[in-house]
C-alpha cells in the first residue's frame, strides 16, 4: 500500500456514474433548502439592504449575487466533484496538498460547521420562543436551546439517512410560509420607500451578505457534484438551486417586510421579519413554530458534516468525543446569543472560504479545467492564497487600517475570492509535485 498518501486520501472511493442522478433530484433541492432556511433572509434584513436601497435595486443585487455565487464560488468545485466523483476533502488536495488538506479545507470546514450549528440552534430556539410570545433569554430559552442542540445532534449521528428523507419535505415548508407572509403584506409594497436613498450601499451590502452566507456551501459544491452525471446537471442544478433560490428566498421575505412597512407609513420602519409574520394574525404562532422546524434539517446536517470532518481528519480521536465537544461549543455560542449577530458571522465565513474557492478556481483553470490530482505535502501556494485573501476579507476588523482602504475593500467577501485566485495563480510555480493518479487508484486495493 502506498505510504505517501494519508489515510483520508487512501480511503477515498469515487462515486461511480451509475449512482448519480439528474440535477433536480439532488443539487437543486439541496441548495434550495439552504436558502429557504430562515437564517438566510434574517441576515439580509439585518443589514443595510432594503433600508438603503429601493426594492428594484435590492432585487437586482440579489440576482447579481446569485450569479456571482454560481459562477465564482460553486462552479469549479462542482465540476471537480462531477469529473472525479470525489468529495471536497479529496479534490482540495490539489490546491492545498495531501498534508495541507488536513487543515484546509478539512478541519476548517468542520470548525465553521460548528458555527453554523450554533446559528441553527439559536434561530430554532428563538422562533420557538416567538411562537410562545416570549423573549429569547432566560431559563426557558436556555433549556429549549440545549434540548434542541443535543437532541438534534444525536439524531444527526444516529439517523442522518432519515433526516435526508424528511428534508425532502421539510425544506419546502418555509417556502409555503414565505408565500403566505408575502401574500399578507404585498399590498403595501408599492407604498414603500427606503428611509435612506443609498442604492450603492444597499447593493454592496446584499452582495456581501449573500456571498458570506454561501461561501462554505460553494466549496461544498464538490460534494454535490459527485452526484451529478455531467456538466449540464452541474449548470442547471446551480442556476436553479443557487441563483433562482437566492432571488426567491431572499426576495419574498424582504418584499414582505417592505410591504408591512408600506402599509403603516407613519410608524417608524422596523426591518424585522417577525413583524411581517405577526401581521398574518392568528396563524402567526404556528408559523413561528414551522419556521423553527425548518431549522431542524440545517442543525442536523451541520452536525453530520462537522462529525465527518473531525472523524476523517482526526481519526485517533473518537468521533463521538470530538463531535460532543463541537456540539457543546456550538450550544454555548447559541445560548450566549453571540451568533445572534449574523452579519459578522457571515463575514468571517466569507473571509475563510472565499479565498479557498478562489484558489480552487485558479487551480482548476491552470489544470485545463480538470483535477490535476493530489499534491505532495503542503501546497504553500494554496496556503498563501488563503492567508492573504482572509486578511482582505476581515480588513475592516483589523485595528489601524485606514477607513479609505476599508471602503475600497467593500464587498470584502468578494475581494477575498479575487485575491485568493490571483495569489494562487502568481505562486503556481512553487506548487509541489503531483502524486500520480495510478498511486491514488492503487490505494483503494
């Protein structure tokens, strides 16, 4: 057995063509479910989006963000997954090396999934409290959040197959709720005017928030691509599950809030989706519970992905122990309310995975739009691309950086991708040798 390949690479088996299916059975519903999660539109409404720009500018920004997410963040990883039948952990070894792949994207993906787990736990518990007409703090909130966190983590580990089946139905429940809330508030949309007329600020804010939310899911396009039959599946699954889903799931809730504000122009505008839901009337408490139920699947999937990351990259640590530690950290973050501020979290996610996607896209193009194969050791070109791109992505959070430079860096999450792409392309000459594909094939025997 070859000794130059780590265990996680040697254990990799490509998904054969006969196990794959059309885009509308895998990529489309999976990605659409991500955007139909209430945390996505809560993040959009929390930022200077429709409060700064008109509804038309906001929708145009959503469309632009959807195309950027599809073309820059998703396409290259998805094509690599489709061409090779291998997951992100494996195709990423050409960009970061078989040794470097332990940390990036391996453990980094797991750590960020703990963050997403905390967000899902907080949102689920928060909406249950709203359904009970209670504030999201105190003993009851803590109990609900802890039961949610540990209960769904256990479900994710023991019955993820059942979760996947339930997701096929449960993912669409938020869409029905979104449509009901939109219908209840649509009459006020024509009367809505943003308090501040800053379309440029609103447009860029939408780009930042959407890309930051999507960054890890974009890199995970490799994992979705392994189930695609050909490039047509990759493209159609991405355009519908990403671009169209962003426009629908990001647009209708914002239009609902705009309509709710437009119906009461004399009242101070409050950009809170909960207010738009409450306008439905007696159905509102049930809808809060259903929106909470929509967070169950993201909670389970985040746990499952994190457990796979830790179990694959840290095989000497019992998977149950590493998962329990991760879940506990996520539960603490949720109970403390740290993750209630979604925009800073989205920015960190975008800064972390934006340059990874950029470096992978550069590697994909340099190899002739295919996978070059795993590289020996650590690919420092990939690590340098990530480091510089990450700094660019969090420039506004570094003390002493001039305000003019921070303003020029907006949207930072997009520039982090561009910088990652450029740095990797420039440093491509220092990449370590490729491990022959024959050795990778032999490792399965």
